[in-house]
């Protein structure tokens, strides 16, 4: 058995603009992994929005997982460093990192995301798995956002949220075609269980059918 200091957790870096359901999606992912028997730790890296940190802490309490945070305005990279250190010492399987979601056109935000990713790389010896949260109702603006994030940091896949909306997330077809990014998960409501691994066949069927899941509850 590996010693604690040699333990390297799986790190999932969750990015996206405010309002897409990013923080809620992190909680849903934590719940999904816990059901698989994994231990999970949350890193409150969106230090510029106190409400985001508080929201993540509330979810952590509900799910029975730990949330690492610092004070308002703290360096997100320092928060993530602390979270990774805690995960390594405790043998935690997965670290889910929340990130600031201010306007994607702000270069300082994108630089910040790059800095946090570099901290993860130095700490773990590898790049984090990066998931981009896209609001399924945002249309072409969602594609613009995806392009900017994908050009700034390596993005492995998408979390498509608000699939209970009337548009049914059709923008994901354009994103997949233009960027080659696969959809990993879909969110359909705001409870912890409202996240599923993406099923392409079911998604295509839903795009062309009168399909609805949930009550259209807006995610935060």
C-alpha cells in the first residue's frame, strides 16, 4: 500500500461563467462519486464571490464531504494548494475545484485559471481534468464561451446544465462539432441527484421529441 505522502488524488477542475450552474454541478459530481464509493474533497476556489463559497460549503455539509476554503479575496491558487495538501495527507480519492466565473472576456480571470492549473500541475505532476460547464439554454453565446475557455486551458469535456429548459441543449451539437469536446455529464434540475453521465443516444432522441425532465428549476 502506498504511503500517504505518495498519494496523488484525481483532480477535476470545473470552469465556466457565473450563472451556468457551475457550483451546483460540482456538488452533483461529488454526490455521484460518493455513490461510487469514492472519497471527495471540495476546493472553494471562487474566492471573489462570497456567495459561491457559502453555497459550496452548504452543499458540502449536505453531502458529508469536506470543503477547503480561505477568506474572501484570497488567492485561489493558495486555496487549491491547501486542498491538494489535505487530500494527499488524508488519502482522498477526488478533489473537485470550483473556480471564479466572472466574464469570460476578462483576461485576468483567464490568467488566474491558468495559474491555478499550473499549481495543480506542480503539486500532482500532471494536468487536472478540466470540465467546462455550459448552460444548455445559452445558444451561440455558449459556443463563444466554450471557445475562450478551451483556448486558455486544456478542456477535456463538458457538463451541460439546465437540460430541463425548452432549448434542450442543442448548442452542444455545435460545440462538439467545432471544438471536438465531448459531453461528459448532463444536469436536469437542482437536487444532488439531478446529474447523469451523458448518453448520446438518449440526448439525440430528446432533441427531436417532446421531452422534459424536472420542472425547469434554475441552477445557481
